[in-house]
């Protein structure tokens, strides 16, 4: 069978790579084309477009890049028609994928969606449109099927969170102890997109000056972002290491972390690392989001638990000058006697290992 997959960011590339491996196990003759990243390509997909050229976040940033976005949509539609797949598998990335879904459906391709758009956070009216074009939606957060049922859509299955697969497969990953010069490490996770790294990394680096020299610091570099991109930010911080493409290994060595809101907050939680979640973006984009988004939390950890398990510092609160700052919270938790794994109950809530194989079998049986 022929599958066309679309992912538009680092987390989607990771989850898509596991899906591709499982598809190939279930269907050794599968032909797979993808818009995604290096991991999906390594898993066996023919990569047509890298997500580093398509990832935009924030309302103002999207508006600025509208010509590029429309051009990418036209190219993607053309690629799908040229490949003529049996199924189109959309992975997260709703701003783009929810525009591809109607096209693919109208062309007669079967459309599946893996990792639900966060319509429960804003623009819930999109559910009715999704029902028209998407044959089956596979959700990775436990509260999502109930949300969709309340909106009249029953073709939604909770399949568990794929991070459990990834963390299990990399459970023995370690960095050499000398790579960071010691064991008392604070990890800085500024995101996977150049745009968000530019917004948040300077704030994280400034926070290290308040934490002091008793810690070692390391930036988790995104695999799709060149190390040259980080150089201007790190030039005044020669004592801070850049660890590229080894986030799980870095977190396993870390005693604390400052983490940009996103999938990384859940990764950090599942590894039992005390963290502060920060978000800082374009001021106008943030202003618009505050009026549209209808959830109490920005981190997946708190959203899943429906309570504050990790501290969230948003926009101006993320400044090192704010009290409490990311630095003071990390220091307080690092020096407290709080158990190292305060959020472990999250793991059984979000699924089981090897859940991705089950999804690949469902795709096969549906076709």
C-alpha cells in the first residue's frame, strides 16, 4: 500500500518515525512518502520536504509568512496527487494539515489524523469540519475522546502517548559524564524551532547567571537546527555546553530543567526531572492567544493532570528579573527534599509502551 505522511515539527517527526517503522513491520511492501524530518527519512520514508522549511508559530509570524505557507500548501497538494496514496496520514501540525484534509478527502484519498489538533483549547467549531474530511482520529491525550463525543464525533480513539515508546527505546541513552564536566546539571530546553529558540533562549541563559556557578548548564540543541544558529546566543556563555540531538540523554543526567512549553515538558516530567515551564513569544501574538485560548494551563503535564504540578511562567513572568524567576524556582526545588519524581502518575494516564504498533495495524485493517 501507499502512504503519504505529513508532519511539520520535531515532535511530529519523532512520532512519525515510529509510525513508519510500525507500518513497515505490518506492511513490508509499503511505499511511504512524507513531508517531515530526518527521523522519518531514516525510518524509511521518501522525504519530499523538511519541516525546518515549513514550521511557523504565532499569529503574527504566520501572517508574515503567508505567501510561503500558501506556496507550501500548493506544493504539498501536488505531491499528494503525484504519489496517489491509498491513505493520507496527518500528524499534528493543524494549521497546515487541516487545510490538506479537505483537499485529500475531495480527491478520494482516505484521510487519517494522528495526534489531535488542540481544538479543545480554541476554535472548537473546527470539530464539525474535521468530521467531514477525516475518517478516523487517533488521540494521544486521555481527555480528548470525551471532548469529541460531546461535540458529536465518535470516530476518535485514544491510543496512548508515543513518548512512552520513544523514552522506552532510549532508556539506556547516556552522555559521557565528562561531556558536561560534572553531575549537577541544569538542562535548558528552548524548543525545536529557530523562531521560538530566538525568543526564549536568551532568557534561559540570563537565568543561569542567577543560579550561579555551583551548577553545570547545557542547552538541548534541536537536531534540525544547526549548531551555528546557537553560536551567537552562547558566545557570552562559554561555560554552557550545547548538546545536539540528545535531549533524552541530557535529561537523564540533569538535576533540573527550564523547559519551553510543548512536548518537551511531558518528556521532562516522564523522566522525573524537576522543571519550570516557560513561554515567551511575540507580544502581539501572545495578546491574541490570551483572548482565544480557553485552557487554564500551557504545559501538557498540568493539562493532563488538570492541576498545577509544574510551575508555568508566561511572557513577562519568564524574565529572570521577575520574582519568582525560573532560576529561583529551580534552585528552591533542587535544594528541597521534594521527591525527584513528583509527576510520575502522568505515565500510566497517557498510555502504554508499543502503542504505535496498534495504530499501524488499525491503518492496515481500515484499508
